[in-house]
C-alpha cells in the first residue's frame, strides 16, 4: 500500500533524483521529471543517456523526491526497473511537461532523440514522518 504522501509528492512540480549503478559499481545520480502511476515510478529519459545505459546493465535504482515547499517532506524509494517503455510519440514526456511546466508539449524535443520510460517497481519505500521546518 503506497502512502498518499508519496503519490502527492510525485504529482507536484517536485524534482526527482534517480540513482543508477555505473559499470564500476559507483553510484550515478540525475535530476529528472517523474510521476507515480499504478504502483510504479515512471521516469522519462532519452535512449543512450547514462541512466538508460546503466539500467540496461543493472536495473536496480533509487529515487528520491523532496517537496519544493518543505524540504522535510520527502520520500526515498529503492526499486527495480521492470520495463523500458518507448515514448517515441512523446505522450509521457508531454504529460510530465504539463505537470512541471504547465505547457502542452515537451519543449526540448530533438529529431535525433528517442524517449523512453523507466518503469520502476518500488521494493522499499521510506517516507519521512510529517514535520514542518519550524518544529
């Protein structure tokens, strides 16, 4: 059962950080746009980027999202990329653009780029208890 707070954090304009594992075992972290849908974290990226290459080799990831309004409102999820879903039509990229920018279409589209969705199944979810900055 996913807490409502997790879903809320992923539905707002909060930057998400994804950590993947490099070939030498070291961590690699990238800020991304993401959403939470049907029990999965969905991260949109381009084929060939380092995080895409890393999950092809090792599907283990961690994601963290922090509220833009309260840095103590956060969650961290460890999980596994279960599927790579082509987003060549930019439907998911457009959806995230509406969420993050309030614009209809992804503004950074490039002809030589193919978008892909990393479908992440959460294995372990940590939610920071409700705290306010002045407590």
